[in-house]
C-alpha cells in the first residue's frame, strides 16, 4: 500500500496526473506516512 501511494504521489509531482485533487493527494500522503510507521515498528521488533 505504501509503495502504491508513494508511486501515485511521484506521478503527480512529475505532472503526469493532472486531475488529482488536493484532498486525494493529502490522503495518499497520510497513507504513505502511516504505512511507513507500521513498517518501522515491525522492523524495530525483529
């Protein structure tokens, strides 16, 4: 999920996804950050 959200954000930054609205981009950013936190917590426990 994190990789997909980050890829969509990257596509938007490159100007290839021009129809993305700010609300969608904000949600994608939140998903990416939350997923990163989960991954870091899992790695810390190992």
